[in-house]
């Protein structure tokens, strides 16, 4: 069912970490979610915060859910570059990333060996000039010079400088650098001139002439070029001023560009401008403990768009979320994806029904549900565990379409597999499955055998420690089936108080998975929690009292 799901990709040199999917086919392996252990509370008592849909709209016109922030891991490289850029802009160098014991392992996972060595050297105590080994060039030095990889050549030379060395150039390397200094490559001219000047003990050498339209192969190379000219005393906009706006934009998603550009202005004596460049850093990536996340790039899917629209429709703020003309625009975007496959057809139709109920006739609703069931939960016999999880997702779409969902029971192995795993692991998908079954499950013997598993997931720990995905949907599922609350309403209300807003990614309006500060929020938990106020008087009181605050970072 990947086609209807959102995706998260990270920058090319970053680590790929994909954590905490909502529903997956390989159920047992993927039910473990991020569970922060902090007790810190933050946010409002109820979903009162306004949410700007633009913060969740991806370039394909669809909407991604807040839980995709769980896919973005910590980046030690980003933390170091941000610290170095801050120091260049006049701040104190925060050496915390350099002191952390896991820094070598994290850098090895996301940076090249040369980048890692350079980063480590920048936060180390300065080494006196000439105290290093002057005969051993940095690793990869000769190959970088020979291939014209000027980013690497500069970094290797600067690493050599930071280590207090002055590596001896071979005759061949010097010849290549001499040729590059007068060659056609603008970055090669500047790097070669800087390397040769340091080797020859020349300071204050004039900058190479820069053409009005200097060409580089990447924003990172362009930023390094401007930095080298800044080190020579020239502000970036003096030549090739057209580069600056594009590099400012690139600095939002490339931390090396941010560092080079900040240093370029600082070296040229423009500290205020350097600070303005530094302010381009995406503050959503900075966690309360100061650690920095990787650069995220989220893509919404038709499935995640449905879930976001369903939640905000339930909140009765969908027009505010989508913005003026947003319903019609989203409907046009979705219509082109209707025929991709059965699941796309179901997700698109369900979303269109939420956007404009009158636009989707009853026969069309029934048709897409039937096609999805036939395709995604094939067969006529009892369902496997994987089929039951798929059935749950389809049932949620069917509910939005007001279409009855056919149910053919569970295979004994499905019941056994849910019973055999830890209740904490089984509870998230089991709760959603039982909630999808609803009151129809009251006389179901298989469901009766599964209720103790969910009940144990709700009672084996203090409510304040239970993840929202279990606490909210699990409580509702058991109440639907048994007519009684497994936990006192006041206990559930107290446990959820403080979990609204303050989400990882720096936005409000959704329910966090735990009470931990800046933990990941989940749109499905948030949607389920909308059913709690009517059932939980204390939560309703909190909702009435909660102030509405505007804006999303």
C-alpha cells in the first residue's frame, strides 16, 4: 500500500532513517514506535491552535502528516556546521557536538571521511603553525587535485592548516595547481591560488579576476567561491550578486552553504548580514536539548492527504487549513490520481467526499470500496494479520464514505499473532482494528479473545506513560465494544493534558505521541481524540477553556 502513503527523503549526504509508519503490511516488525521517556509537558490541553495548511503541503500539491517528522534523525554534521556558522557570526562556539562520545560514529554515518575530519578539526584547540607533520598530505589530496574536485582540495588544505601542517606539494600537484590558477574554472582559480599562497608563505595576495557570470557546478561550490572572496575582503554581492538570492534559498536545505555564506560575510566585515544569513537556518530542526535534525523533504500522498483533510474536517477548520479556494484546488490535484490503482481511487474518492459530499454519488462510493476490498484484501476466507491491518485502513476510508465495510473474520493465526507479541507492541494496530470493527464486534468471539491484549496495553503502565496511539484509540475501542471505559475518564484526560501542540517540527494543533517535549505528533491520534470530549467530561471542559492561538512555524 506504499502508493497511497507519504514519503520522507533526506538530503543526499544525510542518513536515511524512516521510523514509525502508521499502518504497514509487515505488522509485527513495524509496530514499535518512537517512545521518548522525558516527562516534560508542553502545549495546550485541547486542540485549540490554528494550523496553516501551507506548512504541510508538499511540492506535489498533497499534504503530508506531522508524524513524518519521526523520519528525520539527528545530524551531528548539521549541529557542528550550525555551531561553526554561529561562531563566524560573532557568537560563542558551542563545543557540545565535539564533546559528545557518539560524534565519530554519527559523522561516519553521514559525512565523507574528509568532511568528518575537517569538522572535528574545526572544534579542536588550534594547533601552532608548523607544528604538524609537513611531509604527509591529507588523505585524498592528490586525487582531488588531479580530478579538479576543488571543494575537496580546499577542505584538505584547510584541514592541513588546522592541524598545524604545511603538506609538501609534489611537482605534479604544483603543476596542476599552477594551471588551475589561470584556468577557466572560477572555483579552481581561487582554491589553487589559496593553496599555493599558503605553501609559498604569501599573505594578502590579490584575488583572481572573477567574471561577471562565474559558473560553478553546485550551490555549495558557489558558496565556497564567495567565501574565498570574502576571506580576501570582498563582500559576496560585489561580483555575481545574482548568486546571493539563490544561495540564501539553498542555505535553508544545505548546511554547508549556510556555513560558507555566513563565513563569507563575516570575513568581509559584514557581521549583521552574516547573522541574517544564519537566521535562514530552519529553527524547526533544533530540538530543546540543542541537537539538530537532518534537513527534511516531505512528500504527501493521497492517503496522507485524506487523513489530514479528515482531521481538519472533524475540527471544523478545514477551510482555514486549506486556505481560500483550497477545496477546489485540492480536488483538481487529486482527480488526476484517481486511476492509479484501487487504493488511490479509494483514498481520492474519500477525500473528495469530505471536500464536497454532494460531488460523490452513493454508487461511486460503493464501487471504490468494493474494488479496493477485492484488490487489497483478496479471497473469501478469514483474514491473515496482514490482511486485517489492510482491512483496517480500508474500513477507515469506507467510514468516511458512509459505506458498510464487508467483514469475513480473522484466521486463527491472526488472533494468535496479536496475542503472542507484547501488548505494548500489539496495541496500536489492534486498537485501530477494533475501533474500525466498532459496536459490530460485541458478539465476535475472536474479538473477545483479543480484548485482554488491548486492555493490558492500557493498564500495564501509568496512563501518563502510555503512548497516545494506545491511550486514545484503545480507550475508544474498548468503550465502543464493552460500553465502559477501561480507565477512568479523569485519568485519560489528565494523561493527555499538555500533549496538544509543541510538536516535533515546531507546530501546534495536533496531539503528541507522548508527554515528552517536542515529541512527534500524529494526525490519526489527533483525529481519534476528537471523539473524546463528548465521552470524557473533563476533556470537554478543557477544550472549552483552551485558548486558540494562531500561526504555525
